[in-house]
């Protein structure tokens, strides 16, 4: 089959080489962006008087026909034409004749593919921002319903201090908020037009790069044609933000797996988000959070993969750069799938308030508060810490919790204890007392919810 670049060649391409070097099996995902880029390029060429307007008309009509074919799933791609750019160009020439051959004037596949990637990531980044937002909404709804639900807070996965369950969930809200802001900010670096950079040095044709950028909705035009065709930083940045999003999703998923275990029973995932075991009839497995946790690995892999592809490349375009695509598509699709499931999974989970409350009754997570109690009575914190350490040891030996010790027992450790210690030690009091800004008291958590609501309303 004749190649669009066949002129210089005397031999057919080796079949294995053809297959090895082709990207059409995956870059067909850029088909609509490629058409969009070509429509803008053709229009600009016409406006600048570089190709006749009647050719622009037939090129545009041809491209629209191809677009319809793609959207209807009737487009046939061939490996012989290597990638999406040449497949579409070949179809165009077959469809409208020699005028189709004028489309590539003042352009190269190098600026063309870079343009497609920018358009694609621009669209997908905006979609992922929406999806992150939806997960934040789900977290916020659960938080609103659980301001006064008390759960053990952990450090080292050891019970530390009781907290409001809403407070715990909102911690993830803020992680995602930063992720969303990162995505938003990254758009500033995605919205650049490489179109018209040519192969790498620009073009002798009197093109108007601002115009094609404007037609495509880009905010800026790369001022250096060599940078324009070589830059994949915006993809690395996306993969890196995606990795961080997956880190957050994975941490939350891990908590959901733990919380839904028999040992914790803090939450129950909805049946529709779990699967059973083929052998053990009693099982209800948290497959979704487990897979979310695991999929983080491939997203990290995609980031490291691209960084590694790029690290040794001399300027400008190198075929290596074709390897920028599959990882990017995979990260986009993994994020879309993961975020899409996470929101509804959070929304439908059952919060077992009683089990949480019960857990808080049976631990020493109020120990800091008796220390603080003695501090308010004038004991230096270090001494108080020592005294309470002894009380905890005593209680452990007696098989009791702090609330179960009698006043007589307390008095053995310090005469400063009096009846009010039992109020101070109740989990509600412990949580309610933490009224410092960003603390876990219901009043602070309610303030935090207001702030979170504001973020969502302002769509920041
Ligand atoms: N399929 C190629 C890619 O994705 C398009 C650019 C090809 N340019 C070239 N000079 N071979 O990178």
C-alpha cells in the first residue's frame, strides 16, 4: 500500500516493523481532537490565503463526514497508515481528492499530535475535576449526617483520641480539594497551542498561529517551535496529579476495607458495591475499595513510565514520544472509573454509629484528657503525663477502663481528682472540648462543613 510519505522509499515496510511502529490501535482515541485540529488549521490556511477557500470548504466538509463516520462507529482504521493522523488524512484524500492533500500545508504530524494531546487533556482534565467534585459532595453529605458520631481517632493505627466521624471524612474532602485546585491550575499549562510549529522549526508559509489557537480555544501559543513539539511536561503533570489523587483514593479505600471488617464493623458497604465468595457463603468482600487501592499502582507506573521515556530525549520530536499515549489514556480511564465509583460507594455506605460509639467506650483514648484535667489544676503537663501513665497501667492490670475506676482509686494517684473527672472523661466531652480552629468538636466541624459547602458552591 502506498504510504503518505512513500516518495523517498524503494522498498515496502517490513510487516513487523509496520505493526511495531503503528500507534493506530490506541491513538484512535484522539480521532475527534485530530479532526478539530485539522478543521481549525484548514480554516486558518484559507483565511491567510495559503490555500484556496473552495479547498477549505471541501476539506471541512470531508472532515465532517469522517467525523460522523467516527461517531457512528463506522470508521475503518488501518495499520498501514500507522496512526490516527495519517488514517484520517488518507480517508480525506480518498473522499475529496487532491484538495485533501493540501490540508497538511504548513503543518507536521509533530505539531499535529501535540495539538491533539493538548485538546484531549484539556477536555479530560475538566471532566476529572467534575468527578472529584462529585466525590467531595458524597463525603460532605456523609459528614453532615455524622457531625456528632464519635469514632476512635488513630495514630500508628493505635487508638489515640476520639474524633467526630465527620471530621475524619472531611480530611479526605480537603485532600481532594487540593487535587482539584492542582488540576485547575494545570489547565494553564495545557491550554497552549503547538499548532503551526511544523516539524520543529516553524514554516515558511505566512500562517497565523494565534488564529488557529483561538479557533481551538487555547489561551496561549508556544513561543518556541522546538519546545512546542517536544513538550510533554503537561502530560507528566497530569500523571503526577493523577497519582496523588489515587494516593488519596487508596488511603480512603484502605480505611473502608478496615472499617468494614468483622473486627471493626464501623461501616457496611452497600451490597451493590460488594461481591461474594465462590466457596464461603458468608463472605461479603469489599472488592471495590480493594481494587481502587490496587489501581493506584498502574497510575504510578504510567507516571514513571513517561518520565523515563522523556529523560534521555534530545530535542525535538523522537518516535519515543509516541509512548506518551497509552499511559495517559490509562490514567484518564482509571481516574474516571475510580472516581465514578467512589462517590456512590461513600453515599450508600451504612455508618454503624453504635459500633463506633462502643469502640470509643472501650479504650484509653480519653487519657490525654485526664492529663489535661490535672494541668488545669496546676500540675505541669509532664508530671500529669507520668501520673496518667501510671493510672493507665493500673487500669490495664485491673482490667478496667478509665471511666470505670472509682474515685478512691483516682485519689491514690492524686488528691486533685474529684467527681467532675467522670464528665471530663466521657467521649462526648473529650470531642466537644477540642474547639481550637480545625479541631474535632461539633462546633468546629460545623464551621468546617460551612467552609466546605462554600468551596463546592463557588466551584473552586
Ligand atoms: N504517531 C506519532 C506519535 O504519536 C505521531 C507523530 C509522528 N511524527 C513523526 N515524525 N514520525 O508520536
